[in-house]
C-alpha cells in the first residue's frame, strides 16, 4: 500500500480527536461520539482510496455513518478494508478521565478479521512475549515468561486489566504472582498497543474486552512486532449467530495475531483525546489546538509520533467541521 497514505490517516484521527475533545468532562458521551464520527468521516471522504468499513459504529440500520459495509474515500484505488473507532472511550471522555483515543486500522482487502460487536478474551504484549505467551496458560506462567524476556522481575511488571467484576479472579492471580496492576475503567486499545512501546509503563494487557477493539490493537501490534491472542466470548446465541454471519464458524477458536490481521499490509493511526500511557490528549490553545498522534506502517515497521499544531482560522472547513459544530452546540 502507498506509504503516502500514512499522513492521510493521521489527519483522520486528528480530526476525530479534535471534535470529541470539545466534550471532555461534559457528561454527554453520545454527543462526543457523534462529533468524532462526523469529523472522521468528513476527512475519510477526501482520501484517494476505495475503502469498506469492516469494523465500525454498528450495522447499517443502527448507525448514521461509519457503519459496517459503508464505503469511504473517493472511490479510487487502492481497495482497502477499514476498521474505525472514532472515540475509543466514550465514558472516559464524558467523565474527563485518562486514556481516550481516536483510532483507525486500514489494511488491504481481506487483511482484517471482520470481528463481530461482542466480547473477546485477550492477551497482548510487546516483542518480548512474541511466540511465547499463550491465552490459555496460567497467569503466573505468562508473567514469568514475560519477566524473562524483558529482563526484569515479575514485581516490576505492570499488567493492565479492565476493572470489571468478571476479572476479579484474573486480578487476584496477577497480584498473587507479584505483578503490579493498573485497572482501567474503559478503552483497552491504547494500553494493548502501549505494551509494545518502550517506556510506556505497560508490559502486558489481559482480560475480556471488545472484539472489534481487539482487531484494532492487533493491527498496531503487528506493526510493532508485538503479540496478541484472543478468543470470542459470546454471551448468548445471538452473539454466536452474529459471529457466524461474519464468517467465524468456530467461536471457540484461538485467534492468533495472524488470524486477527492477516498480513503486514496494514496501517494504524491513533490520536490522543485525553492523557494516556501511549498518547497525550488534545490541548486547546488561543489559536487552535495541539494533538499527539502515532502512525504505523506494517510493511516497514515504521512508527512515527506526530505533534501537530492546528490553526482553527486556517484549517480547511471539512477537517474542522466536527469541532465547529461542537463549539456551536457547546
């Protein structure tokens, strides 16, 4: 895929982050999400590509835009699959907490698993765990393996886990093994990616979260040389039917990184909305705003962190549409 697209996808997540950041702490997660979706789509439609949303905001009848199956871009080549989460952490933004991001993953057609909107049991690490950790292994074994690979004691490992009742046993097992625990309220894409970024303070992520978010994180970990495994976690027959409709016949299958993202022909981009372990949040200034974005390309393994200054008086209207609308409503 053309490397020139890297900066185009950075513009996509920047626009979504700028739009949703206007709603930080205002207690209205729906408005924040709507603003991010509107801004993201407006920029996508300027990019020379023929994209199809394979992971989006919902089914066609449930979402006004960025729904599964929606076409994005100008319609020109290349033909791409698109996974989006315009606002990963709606509750985080509504409450003004840390860790919200705007994120996209784009791959050649057929590259990304068409993950259903349901739960997935996941484990993610950086390169030190590649080919070594296993979703079904005991917690203490995975931590011991990672400890050896990173060259530091289990006592110094940081495990990120969603703070949910379903994780009480997992949390206790990690504590019993001696690791440090960082509980998060929402949004597990950013910490999963941070596992493979040196200096992030995150070593491993475990637990049950969203399946679509698992694919997004897997795209970044593929670029970074990290590791991820998952297994769908259906709650009812409807979830099983949903997975089968998307071509996943065996919902109990262990999904490796190669199942989640099938080739290196993938891009990942994310922009911080609120402060997190991976990215800084949007900072509004007198003239505009500052953003912090990471963009990755799987074919080369290149990772770029971009600090951008946005002038609202000079920004093209399409890129700032979501921001201007939120200003008017806010």
